[in-house]
C-alpha cells in the first residue's frame, strides 16, 4: 500500500509497498487540480550540492548569497555533518520562496525532492550487508493527484523528471555522506563542519578559497585540472569532495607539494 501515515524511516520499511522500476502507480499533477501548489508549503526539502548548483544558475546568484537568502543550515546533536534545507517563508503562508501564482518559478531547475514527489526512495541493507533499494509512493491528504491520469511506471516517472541526471551528479556526495567515517563517534569540529559546508554547498566561496589563499601552493594539482576548477562548477564540487576526504577522513586523496607543509585543514 502507499504510505499514508507520517513518514519515518521505520514506517517506510514496515508499511510501504516496495516498488521496482516496472511497478506502476496512478498519478497526475497539474495546474487544473484543486491542490495545485499546496505541496510547496511548509515542507522540509533537503538540498544536494547539485540542487544548489541548478538553483544558483537559474537565479544567476552567487552561491553564498543563495544560501543566505533561501536556505537554512541544519546541524547539531544527531547530525553528523551540516545539511541544507530550502527555507520556507517566515510568514503565515510558510510557502516556498520560489512559488508564485503560476507555480514554481524555478521549475526546470527544481530540486531532486520536488521532482520525485510523490515517489520516495529508500536503500536499506539486507542482513548480508548488500543494498536493497526500493521506491514507494507517498500519499498525503493534501495531494489530490492520486488516482488521476493513467498508470505510469516508476521508471517512466523518473525519466520524465530527469532524475537520472540529478542522481548521477549527486553520486559523489552520496558516497561522501555514506562513508564509514560517519559510523565513528567523533563529531566534526566547527572548523571541519565549515569546510564541509563550503566545499559541498558554497561553490563560489570554495573557488575563492582555492584561488585566493595558499591552497594551490600546498597541493600538487595538475595544471589542466587547475584551469578546469576556475570555471567548471561540477569539477570544483567533485574536487571539493576529494579535498574533504583528505582533510576530514584522512585519506590520501590529495598530493602535497614537495617542500610545502600542509596542515590537514589545507
Ligand atoms: S522549488 Fe518549486 S516545486 Fe519545489 S517546493 Fe519550491 S515552488 Fe514547489
Ligand atoms: S499536491 Fe500533488 S497533485 Fe497537487 S500540485 Fe502538488 S504534487 Fe501536484
């Protein structure tokens, strides 16, 4: 059955039908439905680095300004690394800042979570340790799109929402956030947390950090890559994750220049 109760990791595993790409559900979303844009209010949308990149480009904003104006940084007890949420408006409407009368102002660049709805994704581990990913349908009272239209497979829904591109561009971030390091007891220091936030979410500030500090004197980086980092945001985000693996996880993912002394914080 679709998930109709409050969604928690436990209820997803216990109550939801586990769907594969071939399984179908009947759903349609559109401006003619009486629930149009109701789902864009008072909702917790976690943003990935690629979501932020798409929004930054769509809005032609500096990443620091985008984060400041439209997002919330969430960290604290129980949260191993900082996450970024889309900040709903502070007034009674609690609506998404990108919502207007006609709908979503950033529709072609809307985040992964907005594209997926009403589908959810889970990746529990089997007792043997292997991943057992599945999808499920979330059914909320506010959404009247269920039962509308014709049945569509999970695979076709995801293709229509360009989910593959978003998931491909987020693969490195997913790997970083699922790293064994987080199973340890150590919390990030405030400085490490800032490094994580900057490299993953604040791409323009990270670029200034790479090019306007001693960073390039400390690390041995191929010339062609340095040039790519100047203008290619995707490349810079991938590089940022490589740096975090070095600086936080202690992996040998970066080469220190001969003769330079690098601290772990770069
Ligand atoms: S980004 Fe667009 S689709 Fe997502 S909640 Fe905001 S208005 Fe709705
Ligand atoms: S509530 Fe459901 S059907 Fe209505 S606009 Fe949102 S996603 Fe579409």
